[in-house]
């Protein structure tokens, strides 16, 4: 409606995809006039939308190409505008860019990355490391967080921060997430078969997967899944992952809880951190972000805020996990201020499942 209110004949507006639109401006006399029109469109779209008493903000990525500078026909102009839009998405994902020939190389590189990622999914070039999580009272090992890695054919290791955003953009995150869950279930069943019955595994769950279709059905159909496995899985979600479809996220989380799966709000303290989320989401715990932990000893205000977060979580009957604990001083601080669990390089780096088994054997 916003676009149709602004774009009037002889200009042309068409919806070309789920969230993509093509605009043809034919009555503009110069680039500046076109850019002013685009600024008006972006300004209107960026205004907050109030949904269920929440302010929802929409980001916009737009690409521009001009005739005849950037093409001699509609096909060329449309293709180059799309390249410019892709360039925006790869940078800050909000705003616009005018086509430039240098973008072609960047687009080609992106296409190659997508192709490599698709190949990695097909060939299952992934593996999981596990980072130990400890109880703060007696420093007892209680579980691990599963951390995905991509090992290319040449042995090069790619961190999730490099490929997960691309996987979410392309939809490959669904296949990757299913592989992670299958691997975690196999690992839990293996550990249980050799006598390790009390180790839980925390799994990062993408917002794209959480609010996608049939998540609960997909989980139920994973080989080796059963009630005892459900009880040992904890899904970690982020605030940014649920903000775009809050009601759908709540519905799916409730379904997961019915299966016995625990839910943790990850990276707490970096996003919106609204009390509303803590009250409405069916959570079992919150995980305080590593960047927050990193600065708690250097600023008094952050220390006071940390204490308040722990107290608030406990008042809501939530456990508190501190991640990114890298020094003894940080460990003592989070323990002194009531954290229930912690993980980080000071306590244990991410390691192979075989290395975790060594820890588990020491506990028997």
C-alpha cells in the first residue's frame, strides 16, 4: 500500500517476488529527482509498525540502474538493479545503491560462495565441536554447547559466523539445522549407550528455522529421537531471531517445550532485551552475552546492570548462564553474583566429542 500510494502513472510498480518489488520511473528528469523519490519511499517503509503492542521496524534493500547508462534494454537494467540490491544486502542490509560495474565481480564471488555452501550441504562437510558448560556451585560438568564448523575439502576450516548468514539468506539453513539435530541425537544416543546419561547438549536454533514450517514435525522424524533425547536438548534462540515474527516464535517454542526440550534466550544484553520477552517467552534460562561479560569488570555501571539481570531472571524462575568466561577474575565475579552456569575458554575450549567423552569418563 505504501508503494502504490507513492508510485503513480506513468511510473510503474510490480511485485516480482515474496518481498521484492520492481519500480520503473519514467517521468524523472534527472537522478536527483529519482533519489528524492526513493528517499521518500524508504522513509515511509522505515516508520515503526505497531503489531501486538510492539514496534516492528522493517529494513529495506534497494538497487538502482539508469537508462541508458546501465543498460540498453529492460533486461539489462533489471539485472543490474538486482546486482546493486544484492550489494546492499551484503553490506548493511538497509539502504540503497546505484549500480556500478565493480559490483559484478562481488556478485560473482557471492554466487561462488553459495555454490560452495550448497556443495558442502550435499557432501556434509560439517562437523560439531562441543564446549563444556559447568555448574557454578561446585564447578561440576553438566553439558555442552554444540558448535558447527565447516571443513572444506582442502582442510580449511570456516567458522559459523562466515557461512550461517549466507545459509539463512539462501534457505540452506534448514538442511544444515536438520543435519545438526541428527548429529546431536546420534551423539546423545551414543553417550547414553556407553553409560553417560546426564549430559545435555545446547543447540543454536536459527530464527528462520524456528518460524519456518513444521519444525516440530521435522524434529519428531529425526532418526533416534525419543523422549529421553528430548529431555537432554536445549535450544538457544536470540532476541533478533524472534523479533520479526514474535507470535509465531512463541507458538513454536511452546510446541518444543511440550516435547520436553528446554529453551534458552542467547546473547542476552546485546539486542532489545525487553522484559516483555522474558515474561512472554516459555524460557528455562537466559545466556548473558560474552561481550557483556568482557566489560563487567571495567565499568561499574555494567557491573550493577549484570547484578540486576541475574536478580530479574531468578525472580522469573529462570536460570542464568554466563558465556565467554575467559579469566579467573570473570569466573569469580559471575559466581559471586549468582550465575547458575558458565562456559568459556577459562573453563574449557570447544573440543571434539571424543575429548568430551574423556571428561564424562572421569565423572563415572
